[in-house]
């Protein structure tokens, strides 16, 4: 029997987290363990989790400090792997999976393996917004031949990258490709990781596995939208992507990314001081180059 | 508690018998061995044990620290999960602060094991050569100039020379725990007494459960211990697929095949596994066969059980650092008897390591596979070419490249000889390269270990031992017993059997020249060949006139 560990990373979103946990409890395919990674929340999350009883085995991991989504997912995946789970199912604390979401993800992965071979590195869900529309910022990147499995009767679209909102990752992929870069802290960790694990074979988006992403405002993101409030997130995003472009693709991609960033900031009429700060973060990507951490790292 | 058996082996745990269905004898014993270890580390607890598969490169994961927390990339595919219950009782002792990491590791509710399957083990592991430029150049150089490669290696070994000619500094175990010592963060906590009436047992540390002369002897000691009415508790510390764990000598033994590291789980000075064994069983003695893990803990055992005999057995002084005889000398204060298998090694222990003569027992292994009494010389038929054989693993120690160079030398000078090369091993790829580079593909008859050694000896007229290093080779004794004389490099204890006229220097270039000269002489003079065999047989008889290792250990263990 397949054995799936669910991983939810949370920070100060207790009410949404309660919904997430309830959604996981309702899965038609029960998880073997639910790992809740509390990123040192400062609201009542800690107290709530301390007394929580769930219908599935629960393991609460309280981080000593907020390591961002990237650090939380890295820790959760390590824990899920160490629990002996066949697959680790990861999601944010505002992601509500439909009751059959997990069952469909497992079946979708198995179907894809049957056609593509054993190296299919993940399956991910269709992410809807609370109004039933597609979630703008959680659309996977399809391959050029994305419909190959569809025409064979599967509910799978082949993809190379997705966000960490309901992704099922088999343990072999974690053993082989390692954990997400916790140093990224936030933004681009999911993109980098899914691109990393699809080096040899694409993943799949399973069309009948759906989750609702309760993210407040259903907008995509681009660099023209930077303001003072969101600067901190964009700073991580720029640094992380610049690092990835330079150290994993090449200097021309790094320069192209810098040019794209520059133009986007200009078109968005972003205040000059913010532009300067973000271009500085782009340069920071030159020296920022974390190493992959594997499950056997002490 | 200690009488529980699974698959007719002592087991310190309970498990559903169905778990063993479909497993081979080797797989069952590996699993039982690993679960014994984890039963000791989790007394009175139930554990979920995940079993993973692996490819031919993945050695079993049985007891190492990652088997507690799952932190190994080797655990890629889970096969199934089984539940076990430890039958080991708690010792009721208040743990020391230094044991916290070990206790945290043991606190996990799951264990993660890889028991390599027989199907995988039967595959010959690929040894792909390096394909980068340096790798290709190195491979080419090694193929066309193997002896110069050996010379370069010998140069690098010179730095170990002092290890072979000077006495090892003795271990001061208790000082290791003093301030500034390597174990200053830990405390020595000797084991509790075993209860009255506990099963009498002996702890036997082996290298691994694999093929080899030293292992044959180690298995023999397990058999003798059981014959003496003691429960053999057999542990190994070298990672392996343990192809020989199913041997009958291990029937009824409590098995503990280790995978390493165990640094976190086995707290220095506390030694959770050993202390539990000492608490559960009436340990009457300890035997060490090439097991560094146990060497490192002999002092602790002696502190816990001062009176018990501790015997070790060593065979060969390694050029690189001295090997196990030097390890043995380092902890000699914790050893009551050093058993050695050759006069040469006895001299080294006495003269170089200054171990008191009364502590060193020389008893050869001759009785294990050979019966020299009835041996007769096997003459060569008229006109039959001299058949020259090499028998051994294709491994560095056995110097198969020297044999190939010798064949090239003799073939070039037009000698009418046959050449047989019998064996396989990690250097088979290199040997293939050399044979191809020398154009000797049709000259050397190759045989794998699937052919019996006896068959090859039945054809051979001379056995060549070109080794870089040896103890006293069993194949030498076996060849003489089959009427075949032996020529050899002057290494280890070969001089105890082989006369100077058939010994050549160890240096590879001189060895090839010397062996060629001796073989040319033997090819031309059948009486010289017979005379060599008679002198070797005489020396062998003299050596075997000593009490054999088997006889000595049978008497020894009977007093335990």
C-alpha cells in the first residue's frame, strides 16, 4: 500500500491552516503522516498545534526561527522522507485540497510512470482560486509536447515547473535530487526545484486533482508591480533567480534576466530607489550560490 | 528471553514469520542480524521497519546511524514495512548526559533497512573505467606499463615503512576519557553483571561473511565455540553483501552484521550493544578476526569483565600501515593471547612489537582444507608443455599484472609453456587491458572462480605466487598437497615453505626476471621440479607438525 506523507508549511495563518488540516483529513486516500512545519509563528498557531488531535497521524515541527517557505519545505521533505513515505505531498498553509486530490495525484503519477518510465519526478494539482477560476500565479510550465499523455487517455499534462501548492514528489526523486535550497528563503525555490528534478523527465499536472488556493488576491506577479510593501519578497525573488540564471544556466541568461528586470522596473515606473535596490539584488546573485542539501546531510 | 528463535537462529525480537517468506537463507540471516541489533537498541519497544531495495552498487544497510533516522540517499524505494517487537529488557540504568544523541537516535519509531537481494548480488557489478582525459591516459599507461605503475605505488608506500619496523604505541583507553582526550565528553560505564544461569556465550568479531582464507578460519572458530557448548555471538564490521552468511558454521549463532558508521548510536564508554550482550549473556571470552570495531572496544570489555580471555588472530602484515597485526599490537594490553599463523608473523610480533612470547601462539591453518600426508608428486608426461598457473583474486595484493608480465617475458623468448590464470576480482578490467596491450589473448587461458581450484591444480605443473603481500597462502599448501611445486615472491611467510631457490624478490621488475629464470629451469629439468616439490613438502610437513590452529583453539575454548 502506498504511503504518503503530507507536508504543510505555515507561518501566522492559523485560520487558513485549520482549513488545510481539515481538507487533508478528508482525503479519500489517507496520508500516513501529516507534518506541519510551523515556521516559528508568532500568532496562536503554536498553541493550537500543541493540543491538536487529528484523524491522521500528526507530527508538528516547530522551527526555532522563520526559515521561509523554502526552509520549511526543505525540512518537511526531509522529515517525510525519513518517515519512510513513498511520496511526500507538499503545500502551503492556504491550500485546500479537494477530497480526491491526493488519490488523483498518486494515480496520475502511476499513470505517467506507466507511459514515460520510472523517472517521472512529480505530479501536481490544478490550482483554483476561491472563486473557481484558475489561480494566476500557480500555473505550471508545460513541455512542448504537453498533450502527449492526454491523447493516450490520461488526465495528465506534462510540465517542467510548478509552484509548491500541492505537489507529490516520490522519495527516489528526493534521494537523487536533494532538497529545495532553504537559502532561497522565499520565492523561486519551487521553480528552481521543479526545474532541477525535471532534468531527465518531465513531471505531470493531474487535471482531476484540484486544490483551492486561498491567497487573497488572484494576481500574477511581475517586476513592474514592486512597491515598498512587497519589496522584501521581490528582493529574494530577484536574488534567487539571478543566482540560478548565472550558476545553473550561464552568464548570457544572467545578463538577459538583468535586462528584463531593468525594463520591467522601468515600464512599471517603480520608484528609482527601489529599482536601484533590486538591481543590487540582481548583482548579489553573482556571489550567492547555495549548495544542494541532501537527505543524508547531518 | 534469550531462548527465542526465528528460522532456527537466536532472535532478540518477535516478528511475524510471514515476513521471511520468499527470502533466501542469506537474506533471512541478514534481516535477523539487523533486527537483533535494533532490538538491543530499542528494548521492550515495537518498531516499524521499512525495507528498501537497491541496485548492485548498494551494500546492505543494517545497523548504521542512518538506519535509525532514514537519512541515507540509498533508501530510494520502499519495498514493504514490517513490525517487530524487542524482547530485550531495559537495564533500568539512569543514562548519562553524553548518551543523549544515541538515545535521540533510538527514540525514532521507525527503522530503515536495505537487505540486498540474491538476484542483485548475483550480478557482476559494473566497474566502468574513467572516461575523462586523465582517466583515459592513466588507463593506457597502466595497460602498457603495469610494472612501472607498481613501482610508483611502491614509492608511495615508503612513507609507511616505519609502521612495519617500529613498535606501535599502546592504547591508553582510560586516558582517552580524561580532559583533552579524544573521548573527554564521555564517561566509562562498565556493563552490569549477567544474571545467574545466563547462556554461556562467546563474542566473535569477524571482518565480513565473505570468501577468503582468513574467513575460513574465523568460521572454524565459530564452529569450535559452538562445539564447546558456547553460544557464538558473531559480529562483523566490514560492509559487504555477506555472501557466506548462510554457511552452516553460523547455524545457531546470534548474528550481528554491522553496517557503519555507528558513531552516534554506540556512545563511547557506554557501548549500548556490547553492554546489553554482556548483561544478557554469560560472555566467557572474546575472539577477534580482523574486526577493527571490536579491537576499539576490547579495553572496555576488559574493564567490564576483567577475567575473561580475549584472543585475536592475525595473518598478514600489510605494507600500508601494518594492517590488523599492528591494530592488534596497539591494544595488546587488552588481549590475553595473540594467535598468528606463521613463524614469520610470530617473529614480527615478538621482535618488532615486543609482545611477550608467552602471549603469542603460532598455530598454522594447514588443517582447514588440505591433507598433505598422502601427497605425491605429479610428474609431467613426455613432450607435455609445462603448465604454469596463477590462482587467486584479481586484486592488487595478488599482483596478477606481474603474472601477465611474466607470461609476456616467457612467450617472447619462445618457451613452450601453457599459462592458466584462474580468478576474478576488482582488477579484472585492468588485467584485460594488459593482456590486450601485450597481445596475449590467445596465450593465457582465463578461468573464473566458477571453476574449482582443484581442477586447475590437476592441470598445473607449477603454481606461481607473484603477490605483493601475503600471510601464508592456502593455495601454496593446496598446490603442494596436489603434487604441484610453487614458486613465489619472497613476501609474508612464503619463506617458511618455499626454498630460497624458488623465491624471488618482491620488486615487480626483479620478480618477473626471477620467476622467468626459475620457470625456465623447471621446464628443462623435471628432476629439479620434483626436488623443489619434495623440499616444499618437507617444509610444509614441518610447519604442520606444529599444533594446528584448529587443535589449539579447540583446547583453548574448552577452558572457557
